[in-house]
C-alpha cells in the first residue's frame, strides 16, 4: 500500500477519533487531566540525533526485510486495484474500531465512577465528575448518529458487511449508554441545584436523541429508506410536542423544587423564591403548599409576599375575558380550597425584592434647621 493510500485510509479514523476524544475530554475531568499530563519529549540536540539514528536504522532494516528484485523470481498474476467501495469499507471498518475503543474508555469510566459510585482518584469529587459535560456527550451522540447516517447507506456494500454491522450495533449500544449517562449527570445536577424548565427540555431532548439513534440503526438493519427515517423521527417529535403542549413544565419544575426543598425536609437545595417568582402562575399552587408547610415565620412571610404578587396578577388577568384561561381558573379554584383550610396569610407590609425579602430602606435625614435673622448675633450683622 502506498503512502497516499495509507493516508487516505487513516484520515477518517484519526480525525474522527480525535474529535470524539476532545468531546470526551470536555465532558470528563479524568480524561482531560490525563491528556493535560501528556508531554512530548523535548527537542534537544541529543533527542534529535537519536531520532535521526533510529530513522536510518529503520530504513536499512526495511530494505533488508523487503528487497526489491530487478526481475521477479516467480511470475505472479497482476494484482488489480481495489474498488473504491472496498477501500471505503476498510476505512469505515477501521473508523468504527477506533470509535468503539474511544467510546469504551468513556463508558467504562462512567460505569465505574458515575453509576457504581467508586471513589475518584485524587481530590476529585463526584460533583465535579458528574456535573460536567452532559451536553458535550449529547453532541457526541449526535455526531455518531450523523456518521452512521452518512457513511452507512442501506443497501451499500459497506452496510452489508457482517463485521461492519456488528461494529455499528456495538457502537449504537455504547451511544445508548452515553445518553443514559448524560441523563444521570443531568439528574445529579438537578439534585445539586434545582429543576428548571430548560433542564426538563434538555432531558426530553436526550431521550429524543436516543430514539433517533435506535431509528438510524434499525434503518440500516432493515434496509429502510430515508423517507421512512424522516417520517419516524418527525412522528417521534410530534408525539413529544403533543405531550409537552398539555403538560405544564413550569408547574412540574415548581412542584419538584418545593417537594425537595431543604426547608421542608427534602434532599434538594434551599428553595429559590426568585426563580419561582419568575415562573409566575405555574408556581402559584406550589407556593401556597409551601407556605402551609413552613414553620419558619420569616421564610413564610417571604413566600406569602411572592405568592400574593403572583396571585394578584393572575386574578387581574382572569377578570378580563381576553386573558382568561382554563388552567389559571383551576389554579384559583385550588387556592380557594386551600384558603378555606386557613393555609394563606397576609405578608407584612413593606417594599419587597424579587425573592420576597423586605428591602431595607435608609431613613430620610431631617433637613438642617435654618437660623432665623433674630438669632443672628448683632456683632455678625455689624461685621457684614
């Protein structure tokens, strides 16, 4: 094989493996630390002479092991140049082997440290490992699906090779583990901080990526057309949009944050009243339930202030027929039922911040008294 053919054979696995390794380095502190500790030998004069010496030895040994005869000893049949499809098959096969090896490294580290909870090396904590790189891993899975979609067309010679099909199945399985690890990282991130609508959307997107990978793999195995793949992905996206249009993601986030808040004995962080205020009406029922469950009078007063501001806005919108919604009416009915049980209380008067805290306003200084002319000494008047 000539040097040009060898370069063409290696360019896809080398470049693709480097891209995936860079994404895993962004998502995994162990890999990034290991790559940061790698150091090339210094280009000192002594190392340069050693490199030149071993290059000369290699050239001499290679010429001895593979001598070039002027005339062939045995007349061999002419070797035909391989077809482009055969060359492409070798390139894709080698690429899949490299990609599977790189993915196996990342998935092995996740299985050891993220899923089993084994102690991490050095001073690295699980939060640093788990809360880094859920989104780069999803980008990696998308690139993997794009590679399978472009390089392995159904009915092609490459896709029909048994070894290629097995390597693709292994790689898709590793991508599924990668997506599951991304979901676990996001769940750990939510437990350490809080749940938001964006994080719910991110987890839904991760599930859609996993479905897309399965559909791409099934398309190759069942020799489905590109039209079938597009229709299947559009159907999955429409189902998700239909469900999300019915489910109130803001109410889901607010309810989760209130149930898992540290103030009510949950395993989450302290409740973020500023974010609940930002959610507006979807957080209204959760704020009422939180207000009824709190024992801290100061925090209950802050919750009441945020709840009252949102409640007044909702009642004002519901009073106008153009802003009336069935969902807000259900919220008001639920709050009315809770109010009959004595769950609501009026907040203390005063200016409030966005998170319900009382604003400490500086007292207005009294103006200095102006001296009347009668109080001015006569000597001062004479001096003027």
